C-alpha cells in the first residue's frame, strides 16, 4: 500500500506541475477548432509539389489530434483534393506535436526541447511527404470517410463525420463552440491517456534507480534504436508521451533518445499503421515508417549535439520552467484539470476509444 501511495504522490507532483500548461493548451486548441476549417487547408494542399507538403506539415503542427484521430481528418483532406505527399505529411506532423503538447513540453522538459520538438516534427513530415511525391504510387484513397474504423471506433455512426458544425457568425458563438469542444470532446479524448502517461511517469520516477539510463542506456547507439522500437507499437499521444519522456530524462536518458520516443511514439501505433496502409497503400506505409524511423534517429543525434554545444544538462533543467508559478496556483490548476477530465469522461463525450473521430473535420 505504501508503494502505491508513493507512486501516486510522484504522479500527482508531475500532474500538478503540468496542469496550468495543459489548461492553456486546451484553450488554444479551442480557438483553433473555432476558426480553422478543413476547406481552408485543403485548398492549398493539392498537387504533388513541395509547397503543398510544407504547408501540410505546418498545418498539422498545432492541431491536437492523436495518431488514430488524424486518419479520418487526413481522409477528409484527401477527399477534398490534397495531394498524396501532403496527406502523408499531415499524417505525421499532426500527432507528433500539437498546441496542447507544446506548453507541457515547456513545463516538464525545457525551452530547448520545446523548440526542437515541433521543428523535428516539421522536418520528419516534410521529408516523408517529399519522398512520397517522388516514389509513392498515385493511387486513390481506398476508404470512404464514413467507413473508417480505428481500434473499434466506427466513424460511420459518428454524427461529426461528414458534416460541418454550423457556421458561427459572432465571436461569442465561435468561442463558445471552441471552448465546448476543447474542454469537452478533446478533453475526454486526450485526458485519460494523459492520466495514464502521468501514472507511468510516476511509476518510472519511483521504481527506476536514479542512474538507470546512465548505466544501461548511456550509449546513444543503443538508447535511440531502443526508444524507436518501444515507441512505434505504443499508443501514446503527444501529450501523454511528454511526462514519460521527462521521467526517463530525469533517470539519465539523453534528450536525443527522449526525442526519438517523442516523435515515434505519438506518430505510430499498430492501429494507425494498418489504417495508413489502407488509406495510402503499402508503399506509402514503408515511406511513412522509414521517414519516421530515419528522421527520429538523425534528429535525436543532432539534439544531443545541440545540448552538448550549448552546455545544457537536460536532466538538470527538466521541469524548471514549471516552477515559475506559485504552488497554490499549480494546485488550483491541477484540481480544475482533474475535475474537467473526470467530468468530460463521465459525460461520455467519447463514443469509443481511442478515437478522435468526433468532429475531426471541424478541427482541421
């Protein structure tokens, strides 16, 4: 019993540090939902040029969709004329980072990783999209938007699929719609996985010795491929992967190896891999996995080099940014966030797990 309490205490400490940043991230996600529409993005993503790939990567970076939820969103873009390279680029950049994960990266890791993470997502997505344009097959989309089934999520029965939320004319109406989505549907979709990530981080903090990574994962030639192997089949979103990475860094894992996990984990899992194969074809799946794997490893080595050149110890600075707020403010934010997650899940905003199908067309 004492062990469980200590694990929960460690998890609560991490949760309290990240709560205010999570709330801010959800608020920004609500604004994006209210003002950014699918047709406005798809208009610029047609054709097989580099410009469309770059725009798709940029469009995906702020959107808070997981590796499964992004598939129906990408299908919607493809149906509206987005090119194959742009679609693959969007499929990668969107789950690897997001407006909700950037603040928590700043809170639990450090400012350097906060900058490196979205840049790395952009590079990975752009490389994959360009390679897809040159070497991928020009096949049509294989799935109808209303027939996508991800890990038990049947989008055909989802009222948000295939239809847009009524256009809101006033600022007040749009903001109300965005806030309702962010702290309702999105909170219910991401919240449980974030809690799981926090719990795993607490588990790592309590059970793994301080110098574990130094002793067993000190060699980046071993640590980075291992993080890639661990990350690819896991279902973790960009937000829930962050506390896990932070806990591993505090145990001695290099920031480069942590970045490999932060890129590969959210972008891939067994369900999303099968859906990419059906949506884009097997050759595109190879490009998808190959680009994520190669770029993650190369960017991981470059990240370690950046930290070394700057003379920064990732372990020493991890979590220091979260200390700018008084403890009582962090505690209040943690109570609010926990209440919102509990309420949104209780209200049943999610129809099934782990899917973000609901209203994805409106989010992007």
